[in-house]
């Protein structure tokens, strides 16, 4: 059985989820300008939890969207930092198992 958790696949996923999160922030900002039905805040947070922290943070500041909401300006970076710390921990605890060695 082939391992799908290769470095290449993980990088593709990270790029993809960050692009989706960035676009979700853009779309939500456009809907806000037009006074249309908006993306749920929980959906935006779920995208960040799934690995889209960088895209979400860039979207916040590039589109000036949700900048007055502390839950976003503090929450998105906090989630990203926790995910990075988890990855570092995982690589330290299981360095050989992580890469299939």
C-alpha cells in the first residue's frame, strides 16, 4: 500500500487549503460590500483549522476584512502558531516514523 502522506502531497494540500481560505476571505469581503449573504465565521475558522492559517491571515490584511474583530486578528495567528508547534513536536518525537524510515 502506497503512503499518501508524502512531503509532496502535504505541500500540495497546504498550498491548496491556503488558496481556498484566501479566496473565502476575498469572497466574504465582496459579499460584505454588496450587503449580501455572508460566509459563516465558523466556516472561515474551520478553513484555518484545516491548515489555511497563512491564507486567512493574508486575506485579513490584504482585503482589510475582519480587522476589527479580535477573534480573527488574534484567533487566526494563534491557530497557525499552535499548528506549527504541533508539527515541530511531531517531528521531534517521531522524526524517523514521520518520513517512513
